[in-house]
C-alpha cells in the first residue's frame, strides 16, 4: 500500500546555500518499531544544519545520502506509533530531535580511506575505551567530551591500524613493572587492545623521558585508531517537511502551556547551553553551588540566549558579549555585564568589573586562545561549542602539558531527560525561547538564508 505524499524541502548535493533547496513531494515516512510519526507544527534551524550542506561534516559522511531533507529539532503531534512505543500515543503533543546517534570520538585521523564502520554494542568495550582515555586526558566524560549513549554504543574503528594500536600499548606496558610485561606480548600477538586499570601506571611512565616519549606514541596511536571528532550521526535530519519520524528515546511530551515554536528550539541549542554549563563549567542550576564568574560569547544567538538565562539560575555572575544593537536585549535575559564585541574592551573580553572567568561558554568563532588566557582564573575553562582544528590542537596541548587552564571542545548529546527538564523550565517561566522570526514551509529557503547570515537574535522557526 502506497504512503500518502507530503511537502518537504531537500538538496541534492553539497553547497549551494538556500538556492539549492528544492520544494518536493515525497512519501510520508513510516515509523519503525520504536519510533513515532509526527505531524510537525514547528521546526528550528541550527547552524549545524547548513554546515552539513556546506560539506563541513563530509569526513563524517554527513549527510548519509542525497537527496537530503535537513533539520532535526521539531515539535508536533503524534499521528502514528511503532509497535514497541510505550510512552506516547496518537494525539500527544511532543518535542523531538530527529536523529539516531552513532559514535563519537575524533581528534585526528589522517587515513580516512582505510577505516570501516563497526557497530559495537558491548558495554565492556565502551567502559575500557572511556577508562583508557581518562588515563590519558583526565575525566573526559565529566567535561562533556566523551559521552556515548549506552543504549547504542557504536564505534568507528580503523581496523587496519590495530597492529599499530597494539604496538603502542605494548611499548607502554614494557616500560612498566615486570608483572604486566606478559600482557604486552599477548597484545602484540592478538592485535587487540589491552586494559589499563590504574592511573598509577601512567604516573610512573611520566617520571622519565623515555616513558613520556612512549606515552606520547601511545596517545597518537590510540587517537588514530579510535578516530576522532566527537560527533557523528547514523541518521540525521528529516525536519524540513510536514511529517517526520522520531525515536521514542529522543522525544519528550510538550504540555499545552509550552508553544510548539518555543519547544522546537530547545533540543540542540537549549541542551548545548545546559550541558556546557552543568557538565563542564560546574554550575548548579538550583543555586546551591559555589559562586562562579561566567563569560558567554555571542549571547544574543540561539545557544547564547539560553546560556545566559540558565547560568543566572545558578550562583553566577554573567558577563556576556554581543553586538551593540542587542546589548539591552542580553541585559534583559539577566546578564550582569554586557560587552559590545566590536569595542576594544569587548574584543579583549575584559570584564568591566575586573573579574577573571571561571568558565567561558564560547558560542562563536574567531577568538584565539591568547585572548582567553589572561582573562581566566587559575583553573579556568573555555568550553568551545564550535571546535576547529586549532581549538582541538589547543585542547590536546593543554592536556599533554598538564595545564590548569583548559580548552574543552564540546558536543552535546540530546536525551529525553534533558528535553523534559528544559520543557519544564519553560512551563514554569524560568526559561524562555526568544524567536527571531517565523517562516512558512513554503518560504523555508528564506529562513535558511537568514540562519546562514548569522545575525539572528534568538531562534529562527519554520512552520508547515
């Protein structure tokens, strides 16, 4: 039986901007066993959507295929449920992110033609990888760097480099105490990773120059093998349409007090702000934590305007940057100090009250580490929400040199619990979505162009 048709927008290749978006009729998708079919009421555009179109995530094979219907953050009404869906029924109003997560850890990978995708669902593997990375770089999970959905633990593994990986581990183990040398031999023979169980072993290696050299060899081998950027998706998009399917695990109920447009903006932008503040900056949103000085760059944008509001729920003093036309707006969100980024003081990120920042929620690009460094406290962190090769290099150098000041590349993992929390804050009036503009689906290409322009205040919404 053929499915009904729906209106949608897609593009057929990389590049082209808004001009390459095509209005098409395509079949209404069918939900799988753990999915719901939504009739969409509101869709929001995130920068990652048009960055995918530009090909910036091409090394991660995004999009997976052409033609591609972009956008992931939506709100709508459930019109059909899969047979294993338990928490939703037809008629429910919801907010959702349209994606199924795959792996995430990518720091440097010079041989993209030799790796293969492997779906690994063994939680023991996940625990070992997380342990060994924590030995090398600290507790990445608490920094928001290494976050894997334990319900679906896939990994990209460069299988042809496993001997190199094993050799790196073997060299590490050979310079340790004799009892573990046998494990090095077995690792090299089996071409399989071994387990390292104590931070004490790494500490001993760092005590001598030879050990440090081997430690660095091991680090590079491991990073090459595991692959590196912290964010890939197996299925991504589908929101620029009248209907879309969403995973039950990435769908949250939307109460009647929360408008569809307010909810649709929350998944990526809202949770990025929330998790960067709570997981990395250490802000407690109930106000119970130690006082912190927080800097938020690009505070009038999609993520920034949420970050200001959420930070003020904690025990924080917030300094924010934005353009001159948005200074009053950012103050209205609760910022204690606002800098015009075009002024000398704003470009230098200098707090008007002379404060040093415990954490920076960095929502824009183009600011070098040398600008942040003098403005940070002794243990200050810069949470980089748009990591580049330069920032990833800085992150690695700061870890390897044991610097107290850190740059932390951050990629959000959207989960239902986080969505439910933010929806409740909106319902309670503690968080608001600021909507820059709304467009009908028939004019979605204009919304796309405005998002690429980069000067929206708040979020851009498309309504089917």
